[in-house]
């Protein structure tokens, strides 16, 4: 797989990034980091944090969001597994009920045939 080289701007600085991901993906990552960085800088205008602290807070915010999304994904995965199990149980129930309906239909058909036979026999006497 070829490496993609992309020029991005983060925090007013130009970085040349290289990776296996598409250029669009790398640009999105840089834009996300830049957005987080700008947000932290705007929120802390009066405290004038040094660059190192701003970058550290950005990393912490991104890591926090990542962990939240991982937890959310795990919850959705668990819910999907429960739904899949429930779906299988419902399919089994449908099969059982279909067999039961077929059996009842056969019994009704047999009962009708028996009833017709009895009617026919009684008329002949």
C-alpha cells in the first residue's frame, strides 16, 4: 500500500503527514485536532496556556472522546447481540407456530373429510 503525503495546518503550523489512510482521512484527522486545539485556546484566552499545555489538553480531549465512542460502540455491540439472539428466538417461534398451524390445518381437513364421509354414509340409509 502506498503512503499518502498530506500537508495540513494545525494550530497555525504546517505539518507534512504521511500515512496509509486516504488524503481525505488524514485531512479530517488534522481538522479535528485543529478544531479541538482552537476550542481549548478560545476557552483559555485569559489564562494564556503555553503551547505544550494546549497540545496536551487537546490530546486528552481527543482521547476522552475516543474512549466515550469505544464505550458507546461496546454498548451498541452488546445490544446488537441481544437483538440477534432475540431475533433467532423469534424465528424459532415462527417455525414452531408454522408447524402448529400446518398440523391444525391438516387436522381440520381430516375432520372435514371424515364429516363429509359420515354425511354421505348417513344419507344412503
